[in-house]
C-alpha cells in the first residue's frame, strides 16, 4: 500500500522512464536496422487489492488516488 504522495512519486518516475525510452528511440534512429531490435515497454499504475482481502473487508472501499 502506498500513500498519495508516494503514488505520485512513482508516477513521476514512470514518466521519466517513458521520456528516456523516447530519447533512446530518437538516438538509435540513426543506426542501421540490422543493429536495432524491436522492444516494448508496458508500465501502468492502478489501485489493486487481492480478492481474498476484498472479501474480508468490513466497509466498502472508499480510497482512490
């Protein structure tokens, strides 16, 4: 579990990684195709709770970020 401020810090770090990927793609465009490899980067952030814990919850979930 993370606080709102920690979640925002993680989101900022993910944005930084996305910017780095964009920079590397732009930099490597000058290389021949034979020297480049297809890659994918998938990152995401969403609220999550293990379903077994949800069943034990006393009150409905009220926290969202």
